[in-house]
């Protein structure tokens, strides 16, 4: 039988080690757990969030606006912090819209996307004076009626389903048949309808894909998106003032993955902005990022409640699992399951290590947080940490599954 070599992950410099323990938000993990008062929990490091935004500001042209796609992490405290760091917030429901506005986001810099907006949600968006990314003729018709009832012209951008994809993206959001946006071929008809309805047209939203670690692919998608916007602007009922070029910036999760190089992306956006000064002189570029802003700032922490050995394989059974962190279990989009970076947070630099699997308390073999990874040797009471957990964690997981207790979230 061939022995499996436990995977090794790249270092995660955003979380230092002190006295053998991981340090998050300036606090040793065991003390943070005592402060939280329970496991499992998510912790998000506000210092890392600020640093990530600062790094982006330094790499991107000053004229490019940075928006936070809050679906990545809608925790109100996180949204409140991000609202003060970025230029705008992108929401995907009326529930997210409420969180963003409660957090102090400027309605003029809030945009609302989603392929199935209910009429009441469209009404809330118009009344809030936020920008609505129109995704169908149905929405144009509804917004026409809502605008007349409220006496407020709806602010709209049209989300375009482009005729290309973001190459190498983990999740394709455009190109081919998609539920998102309006097909390029149907754009002239829809833009004419926007003009007839008297809606306040502001621009276009193009989002080709997400979780991409190849700068050249992102640059290519941005170039194609810009060229498409210039072409579509010929049929627009008003000058383009808003051009959301999407995001797609990825973070490394798995062994062998390299961090995204921002420099080529910044240079590419600077060249496009210079081009736009002549072709789309009123347009402000927007980059919409979620995972890239918050993903690496978060950890998920669960406590070992049992150590079992089954036919020579070590299983660390924890009080957390896929019901809190579906992404780490591999059941949130992975075709072939891979391990997120994991460690024993209160023994982070321990010399004694062993291959072990981390599982949760659920009665399903899918409840797997780490599959035969090289980890510090752990016992009952130790704290398992799943890194890269700041995005698509708590809010993307089935907390009610099998009736186990919920986790909590803290911003530190």
C-alpha cells in the first residue's frame, strides 16, 4: 500500500506565533477563546483588513474605486469597518442592503445585483437611492412602475452577460448561457427600454468570474470588459458614468498556489483609465472585491473533543464542522476535495507532528475539515484553526443541519 504524503501549505504571515500560539488581532489564541467564551467561532483580524485595503490602494490607480462585495462576509461589524475603508459596498439582497446602510455606507456608492430581485426589494433599493444593476427586461418594467409611484427615478446600471469568460477562474459568472445579467446580443433592446422608461442610466456592470490567481487572465478580462462597454455605450440612453469591471482576484488556499501579483493589474487599469479619458470621459472605474479583501483575515476555531485512532489513522473530532464552515469541508464548489490550511492553534510551532484528519460531530462522512494532514500532535481540549476563513464561511454554511449549536463571530 502506498503511503500518502500529508500536504504542506504555504506560510500564512498575517498571523504570527507567540509562545507557541497563534496570535490573532494581537491576542494569543487561548486567551481569545476565553474572551469569546465558546468554541467554535470565527475571528476576523481588523488590522489585516486595513492592511489589505492599503495594499490595494497602493497598487491600483487612484482614480479606480474599490467596492466591497459584502456577500463574502456580511457580519455587521466587518461591513461597518469596510464601509470606512473602501469607496462603496455591493449588495445582493435587501437584507444585505439594510446591513450596508445601517453600517453607514453612502447610498450613492452602494450597488445592488442579483438575478432574482423581488419587486419589494427593487422598491427598497429605489427608495434608498442606491444603484440597481438591472439584469432583465422584467426589472426594467418593474422599476418603471416603482419610480412613478415613488416619484424617484431609479438609478440603474445594466449587468452584462459578456461573450467571454474569465480564464482560470474558480467560479465562472459570465460567458455562455448564464442566469446573471443580460446577454450582449439583447443589450440594444434593453438599453432602449431603459431610455423609454425614463430610468436614470449610469453605466454597466461586468463580472466574468471569481477566485482567479492569474494576473494575466484578470487583465485580459478587464480589457475585454472595457472594450465591450465602449461598444455598448453607443446604444446607451445617457453617457456612461459607472463602469464596474468586476473583480475575480483570488487568494491561495491549497498547496502550490501562488499569491496574485497586483502590479500587472494596476498597470493594466492605469492604461485603461487613460484610454477611457477619451472614449468614456465621464466614467468612473469600479473594482468589486469580496474574498480578496476579507478571506485571509479570518480563521475558524474549533475545539478537539475526542481523539480517535481507527485502523492506524488519527481522527481529531471537534465541536465544529461543515455546518459552520461548508467551504472548508469541500462541499461549497470543490469538484475534487482539497484541504484548506489547518493547524493546531495553541501548538502552532510544536516539533511533534503527525498525520491526522479533523472531523466534526455530524453523522455524515462529509463532515471533514482536514484529510490526513501533517499537524501538530493534538489531544482533547486543543484548538484546531482553519485559515483563509474570512470569506464564505459562517453565512455560507447550513447552521441548522442536524441541530448542533451555532458558532459565533468576532472582529478583533
